[in-house]
């Protein structure tokens, strides 16, 4: 699993001009991608890491202060750009594999106590945010071996 976490003062995702998820106060915008060998255990570990990551003001975590999270699925995090100019998506898991794992990621964050808003899986989404800092962190579970 690969996630890009952005500390944000504001965050919103819309589909067809309608807001479907937004931060209710300053928090984290999380772009999340799934690859072929990800499992529920992997996404739970990433969720726990995100929830406890001390990247908010005064080195606090979202769990410390109850900061909201906005999770947006994004298969393009697994773009292959090594050859040519056209990215490949071979490393991204297909929808039937990734959608349940993204849902599990969100549900596990909620189990940990997070207020989580989301985009719409597979939709053409417009994501806007005001990055605070700017602080942007990338977590890739493949690097944890």
C-alpha cells in the first residue's frame, strides 16, 4: 500500500460538482493506492501508522487531537514511469481487489477512533486542499521489509 499524507488546513473532494467528503477542521488529506500483494493486515498497519504519525502542530498526531481525515483512493500512486512517456498501471491492483482494501483502510481508521470522510471509489474526483506547512509524507509498505 502506498499513501501520500498531506497536513491540511482545508480539504474537500467533489464528484460532478457535488462535495462528497471534506475535512471538518484542520487534519490530514490521504491519497491511498493499493498494489497486488496488499492484504487487510498491510492496510491495518498503514492505517495505524497514519493515525499515530506525529506530523501535526507541536509534534502531535491525528490520534492525539482527534484531527479529521479525508481519504481519497488513487491508483495513479502506482504509476510506472521507467520507460517512455506514457505511464503504465501494472503495479496498481484492479478495482475488485483494491476497493475492498480501501474500504478496510477507512473502516480500520474509524475503529481506531478517527473521523474519516472519503471520495467515491473509481469516480472522476476533484480534490482541493490547503496544504499546511507544507507537510507531505509518503508511506510505502513495500519499504517496510
